[in-house]
C-alpha cells in the first residue's frame, strides 16, 4: 500500500515537471540562412528564418526554360562542443525531381528528404518545374524525432549547391546548432522582421 502511495506521488511529480518545463530534447536550432542566385535558372529567391527552429524559402524559376533536372549537392560540417575535431559529411545528393518518391529512411539523407517533403508547397510530383513559377518551402524544420538524440551537442554549417539542368543555379548556407533544450517555446516564436 505504501509503495503504491509513493509511486503515485512520484508519477504525479514527474508529470508536473514535464508539463511545466518539458522533457529535455535535442533540437536543430538555426542561426543564419543565406541564399545566393548563381544563374538565370532562378529569377528570384527569398530565404529567411521564420523562427530559430524553422525557415522559409520562395524560389521562382526563370522564364528562360523549364527545370527538367533539379539536384542539390550538400555538405555539412559539424563542430562538437568541447572538441577540436570537425566532422564533415560531403556529397549528400538530393534529387528534387524525385522528392515525393523517396521512402522514409533512417539516414542523414532520409532526414533531409522527410523534412523537405513536410515543408514543400506545390512542388511537382516529377520534373519539370514550370518556368516563371514560384515554389515554396514553408517552415522547414527538423523535429527532435527526426534526429538521433545520442548525437553530441554541436554547431554546424550546412552548404548546399542547387543545380538546375546541370548548371549551378543557387548556393545556400545555413548555420546553427544541435542542442538539448527543455522548453522550446522561446525558439518557436516567429522572428520579427527588421525594418
């Protein structure tokens, strides 16, 4: 009887703590995003952080030609806290023409595909991307369920090159970190746009 009494109060205390502050979990936090157009394949690109956990991108295909082939080649540099060693993951290839076809994989590449699929708006099921058309990536984020929680806290730099019809069209640089956070509500708040 006494044991059940203590178990009840211990469970109640744990429940109250988890509701008040949330269970600590590791999240991807973004610091900066930069996008640079490198050819006429894109006529306009707007990239911005929506919050510290999400970002938006509006991409307008140029009016010159259809985008029959859209490929991203990415590199991630990871700087674990308290270590001098840098981990580089190179040559991650994302085929945007096959974005909706890929299955759920538990891999770094699978994490990116899953996050992109959740965030894309009006992307075609297969190429071509229509010329003079704007496509959106809305509030892209990597949830704590997507990222292995055993990874050490780290800072990162993500660099992506987007090739359209075999021509370098866009470069993206994203910086941030992978941190244990108890209450993510501060990070989820939309960032105010600077005047």
